[in-house]
C-alpha cells in the first residue's frame, strides 16, 4: 500500500478500542520528525503498522499485521509485531533446571516450548501509558507459575520512536525467585511494503562469524559453527534468496533461514547486529542490540495469511531479526546465562533504525 496519508487514517484507533479479560486495549500512535510513523497496541505490545519513507520520500507500511484487534485475537499467526516472553525461541522438551529444581513448561512447538508457551507475552494485555507523542511505556507482571515459569517477573518496557527514525525498545525486569528470561521483539518486516511480494531480494548483512546449528526440531546442538563457506555467511551483504534453497542440512531443517547467529561483540555493548537493504525503494534498516545473538527468520512458515488492506502475506513475505540470548540456553551450560535471580535486574536494548540508500 503506497500512501502518504497519516497513520491515524490508515489504522483507526477505534478498531482497537475494546477489552480483553477485563483490561482495556488501545492503539497508540508514535511520530518522529524524521518521517517514520508507528501504530502500537498494548495487546501483546504489538507494532501494528510502521510507515517508512523510500528514497523519494514516499511512505509505505513495512510492518506485517492486521488493521483490527479481532484479527490479532483470532489468528494462528500470533507473533506479528509483538513482544516475546518469558522466553523467546525454543526450550527443549519444555524442561529446564534452576538451582537444582526442574521446571516443566507448556509444550507448543512439537515436543518443545516456543516463545513463552500457549499464552506468551504477545497474547496478554499490557498496562500502557503514553507520556509524549514518541514514547509508549508498558508494564506487565508475569505471575509465579505462569506457563510453568518460576517467580513473579515484573517487566517494564519502553517503545520510543526517535527523530532519527530509530524504533528503540528498552527492556527491564526483576524477579522474586530465580527464573529464566529471554525477551525479544517479533516484527515481521517487508521493506517493499507489507503484502508486496517476498523478501528474497532484500540484501542482508549479519555481523557474525558463527551460528548455533540445530537438530531437526530446531533445538541447538550446543556447538558454535563457522559461517564461512556456508549459506549462513552474511558477513558480506547478500540477497536473502541467493542461497536459501541450497543443498545444506541446516536450511533443510529450518525450511530456509530460521537460526540464531552469534554476534561479533564484546560483552553487552550496544552494537550493530544486522542491516537490510531493499534495492528498489532504497529502504534500509539497521538492527542494534546489547544481546549476544540474533535470530534471522525468513518467513518460511508463512502460508498466505490475509493482513492489512486485504493484502496476502505470501511464503517468505517477511523477515524477522529477533535480538536475543541463544535458543535453549537454560539447557546449554556453554551458552551465555539467561538466569535472573532476586536482587538482579534484567536489562537490554534493541534498535531498528530506518533510512535510505
């Protein structure tokens, strides 16, 4: 949908004015002087629309999703634009130990636990307030035992749209019992515009020399493998579709790209994780993070869902770049720890920055 109209016309707030489980759902608008506009709902803290200019200044909605709340509630494609927690990605067999005690989580992805379980953070109504036209503040208390996780996890999160066209997500969480935490963001982007074909021509760079190979259930083996000489090498900007169908076992397991890359970085510094260029429009996105990894998902499981403006979201019609700790870290002692204990504060930052080239 090519438009220079205001985002409030594109996605009316009335379409999200409702209650779920007695909690008020709303739509919030974020605007920047740089030209990017966003619509965000407190149902799952989902980004509903994101208008970004091309090299001629024409705006396009590059965020897959729906234009009414009822579609988000009824869909099988639950993760569009939302926050993912308590644990983004997979935990093998839905089991892990903390301080010697084993916990059993909901199993919702074959025999494994995925993205927080059957009702993850993307499916709950967050408390939200908008202090100004470029910020929304979210809060959610995940109670002890929710989806099988230990501890009352108190989460605050801020979405900010800066005047330099950065969509900045700041996360903070505390707990009253030792638990595991791995929050991430699950926007599905297509820089042609949502519903405007696939993303195979998007040129991707991932700042990573290693990835975490997986088994047939997409659970990491525990090894770190070099990307060099494989279709997983995005150290040089490369069109996504160039090698997606290569005869490579990891791509067969994921039906394409659906893997975690180990970022080249020191500690938890805010650093560049990835860049994406859509050559026709010139739209360009940078991803920055304090996290050690990024999951690149190429839309392999998309099956033709109908989204905003009646557009069809085709196979590989979007990409996700989810900044995170590694999948199954609670069961992989060699991976960076995801354990949060009382008295500690979980903090991380992710930035999606939009521009043109």
